[in-house]
């Protein structure tokens, strides 16, 4: 019977670029017993499915110059690199490979000084060679180890060949200088990439560690992980809220920016939900735990951001495939350049007093062949953009969705709960005895009567009526209705001060309670604007009507206008009737309105828009609009902070119930795509220029390596620009 396979998670230390992760994968997957392996450059984790002894696994990873940490062991503490020259110097001193490079460089500089003072050339050559070999040791170990483990050439092997080739040409100082610059360049690449990854660690740092648990009259400080659902915690003014929960006592304003990106504090009182990681304001709150620490909103966001950063963009997958072919291809090309001209054209193999020989040119091509700038150009940009979006309350579920978001030409909105609040509010009250004054006693009396009945029901429209009565201080004008009776599909009635009060639809009143043509016309006019009307009768006399509407979000028009400015077409897809849809569309500025749509109709509309115009983003609640969200190029869920289902199913989640995050997300995605294109073109361009210069013998080894190091640094810093993008 075959041994049972398990899935284990290890930590891999020493990965400086995404290509390092691919090397570790390629090395480990060749081991017997490995069924699948995935290495994540962002988190430094290796997820392995299979059964392999740890010692064998660690030895194989060590061949690639990395170190494996057991699942049960703790990885080395993550040290956040500080910025600037001193930060880079501290980073160099922590890495054993670069420590050797610094020792080698010191020996080379010391030898150069002695040479200027008259040291013999023979001793200088030996000392230069020693300095080069000290610096080269970890590079050669990685190159040869990777070749043995994966049967693949990597840049470290190419640099090893180039270094010994330079020694064979008698270029001792240049050989040592090139290897030192390469080692420092690799360290610089790792440093800048680590700074980009630190943006995700910043999210992890938001996770609360302890909480004040309330047990009766006692309080105790406990780790957040020990809290159970249903327990209560005390959150003092200024404290970080440690759990996802519901306020059971107290009132305060809460800064939810770490979770939802909202710029202003949100008022919280009894019954309101709060999120772990947000900051309490001026009042003390007692909160009952509704989710375990591992399942709270912040933990899910961090987990999904880490997964998203590992979810490679389409351009990144193409670059990785290209790099796997590019490096060995350049190696073969360099070999042909070194040997064919001397063999076929009697060209000089070694340097002459007037020009570089073809061996030197081939070695220069090997130095230039490093694909690091190209390989790192996309992942750093993706990591930075996804993290910047998360800081603003937008969760993008991977590089592939980030790239797709940057191509969007159409945004389709659901109406209810997206462009509108999704809950009815009282639009107008009109009494048959209305005086026309700004404050009409007859209209107030009509609302008070309606409130007396609706306060006893749970109808969806009832809350809008009772809230309006409370706002106008009319909720106690009449005693609560008695003998309240629901009239299914028609309305409700009850006894108020021994009078029968009936509230019902316009159609119901047309059939059973005659009313004036003028009142009928006014009610129909309200309905033509998408409002729902309820007529009110006292006994057999129709007293007037109330109209209710789904309130449009104040920011909806601004958002639609911004999208139009970006050249994006906006469309409304709704199941509501045409009058209501057209009225909302006129308020927010959407010109293409498609109403009375079933879920299947919305799905067909998305397919039609993709064919007619191009990539489509669908914005909805993440549940009711699931078919359309899935069919769209990018599905975007609203208010995902309070909805685990929306958070898990959408491609992009707007954490707050805030549409203004949408234009920002689209601008950020376009900016990131622009940066990726810039980085790829710059990397290719510089490679091409220096390969041509090397072929014609017009560049030296140290200039070539400086260009490569500079390009790696340039694309990394360029890729980190989304972290400072404000939209």
C-alpha cells in the first residue's frame, strides 16, 4: 500500500526574486514522493503535497542556495528593512552571501591600493583572484547546485562561467569587479523586493494580538486567538478593536480605514457591527465576539491579499516562460559568438591591442544575459498595486484580475443596493386635505395614522414609515393600532382610536375604496417616477397617500461622471420595472438602462456587452447577481467587509459600502498595467542594446554588469510606484 500523502507548508529563506521561487519548485518537484509543490515568493512559503523526508527536502533546497524551515519550527523573525543607504547596509550585513562579497571587495580594494603603491603584478593577480573567488563562492554554489537539481542553467552559473573566462583572459581586476557588482546587484534586488513585500507585512501588523475579556465583573487580558464566539470584550477609547463582533453596550466613533478604506470615523452604537483591526474613538465599547480570530474580516483580507499577490498575472506567466528559454538560448548564442568567428573568419579569439577578442565579447553577452530585471518587473508591480488597493479598501484577488481591471471598457451596475441604498425611504406624504404649506398639519396627521398601524408590522416598507414618523416627532401622536390584520398582496389594517385605518396598494384602493381623480392622478405621477405608493383610508374615507422610494446614493452621480471621464461606458442592469430604473438612471447619469431583467437576462446582457464593446466589469452585491458577476470580465462586489460570501466570490471586493472606491480601483489598475509595460520594454530594450554592443566589442564587462544592476533597480523602484498612488 502506498504511503499516505499529506500537504505540508514550509518556509523558504533566501529568495530574492520570483525566479528564485521557480528554481526551488523545479528542484523539489524532481524528488521521489512529491506529488505537487508550489513556492510563493511573496510569503516565502512552500506548499508541498506528498511524502518526502525533511532531511532530503532540506538538502535539495540547499542546492539552490536557499534554506528550508520545518513546518513545526518558527521561521526567522521578519526584519523590516529600513529605507535609504543605511537600510541597505544593514540588509547586507544580515546576509551571509553578501558578507562574503564585502570581504572579497575589501581584499580587491586593498590589493588595488597596494598595486598603486608598487605591489608586484604577480602578487596582485593572486590577490585579485582570491577576492573574486571569495565573492564567487555562493554564486557558483547556487549555479552548480541548480544545474544538478533541475538540469537548468541559471544566471549564477552564467556568471561563474564568465568569471573564470575573464580570468583565462588575464582580466583579474575586471573579473573581481564584475562578480562583486553582480553580488551587490543581487542583494540590491532582494532588498528592494523585500521593501515591496513589506507592504503586505504592514497588513499583518494590523492584526490585534490581545483583548480584554469581560467575565461578569472581572476583566482579563488574553490572546485574541483564545477568544470564542459569544464571549465579550471591552474596547477602551483609543484601543484597537480586537475582534469582529457586535456592540452590546456603549457608543463611539470608529476608524475603519484599515479595513474599509473609509476616510472618516463611523458612529457605532448598540447593535452595530465592528471589525477587528479598526480603531475605537472616544467612547468605551463592549463587544460580543461573532467570528473567531482566524475567520475575522482582517484575517480573511490578509489571507486573500497574500493569495492574490501569488496569483500570477498573465504577463508574468508569459515572462516566466520566456525567461526559462531565454537564458539557455543566450548561453548557446554566446558559445557560437566565441567560437564561430575565430573558426570560420579567422577572427581573434583573445583580445588584441586594438580590439576585444570574440571570447571577451561572448563573456560580455553572458553577463548581460541576466533576466532578473525582466522577471522581477511584473511581480513587484502586482504586489505593490494589490497592497495599495487593500489600503484603500479595495481587495483585488490576483494579478490576473488586476490586469483585467485595467482593460475595462464597460461598467455594468446593478441598481438596488449599488447605485441606490437598497432600502426604502419615505419620499412624500400627500393628504386629501393638504394645505400646500411647507408644514402641513393634515399631511403630518396622515403620517401619524400610518405609523400607528405600520409600527405593529414587519413589512419591508413599514420601517421607512416609522423612521419618518420618528424623525418628524409623530411616532407618539396616536396610540399603537389594535387588531392589526395583514391583507396579503394588498395591504394592512388596524384599529386606531376605534377607527379602522387601512393602508394598501393603489390597485387595491381602485378596486375597493373609491377616491378622487385628483388624488389618483397624483399617486400615478409618483409611480411614474419609480415610487411605490400606499393609500390610507380612515373607515371608508380615503385620507391620502404615502410614496416610498429606494434612495439614490449621493455619490452615484459623481462616480458615473468619473467613469465617463475615464472613457468608460456605464450601463444599468436591474430587475426593477422600467419607470423606477429610468428615474434612478436620470439622477445618476447612466444613459443605457436595461430593466425588468431576470438573472438569466442579466447574464445575456453581460455577454452582449462584451461582444459589442469589450471587457465588462459587473458591480453588484456579490450574491443576487452571481451569474452576471461570474460572466463579466471582472466581478466587483459591494460592501464585502460585512459579507464573507461576497468577499470570497468576487474578483474585486469594495470593502466599504462606498462606490467612490471604484474609479480609484480602475485608475490604479490602468496605472499598474502601464508600469508593467514600461518595465518590460525597458528591460528588453537595455538587454538588446548591450547585447549588440557586446557583439561588436564596444562594451566592457563591468559596464555591462552595471547596466544590468541599474536596470533591475530601476524596474523594481518603478514597480513600487503604486504604493504611492493616490488616484
